[in-house]
C-alpha cells in the first residue's frame, strides 16, 4: 500500500502556516519532504508529526529555529539510546535467562514471602497527664 502524502499547500492550510514557513523549515534541515518527479514537495505522515512537534516548540514554548534543531537532535539521540538499551536488555536476557527458566521457577517457588507487620503506635503516658 502506498503511503499517503500531502502537497505543501494542503499542509500549510491544515496547520495555518504560510508555505514559505515550510520552505524555511526545509532550508534549515528541520523537515525533509520527499519530492515528486516534477520536483514538488510531498509531505508524509511522519513529516506531519515532525511539523507538529516543531510547531508545538515554536508556538507553545517560544523556541527559535536554532533551539528546535538542538531539541530535535537531542530527541533523536535519546531515541537511538533507547533502542540500543532495549537491544542490550534483550541480549542480557538471552545470556542469563534463556535456557535457565526451570532454575528460576524453582528459585521463585522456594523463596519465602515476607511482609512487614503493621507498625504499632504507643502513646507516651507521661504527656497525657
């Protein structure tokens, strides 16, 4: 199935911004829409999500273009780190748990459950007199 795309005029109208603003975001490298054979900009759903993020930063938080670039770079790095961390955890699980499920089940069953008793409150007899 082909991904749905939008022309610059439709995007500008939908988000109530001037097409020149979209061109500026493209020049700054914040948005990189694909191009048709006739060199017309085509915005994907992912581009629109990025644009919404940019507009939120500018309209709601007052962030300028340089700040947006920094925030987007940090967001990309954090997403990449999250992916790497997830892969690391998967490898760790394979290394320590895969093939050893029976051992861990036995240990889980053999553990003694413990819950702390409720705390008793004692009144000081001397203060009440």
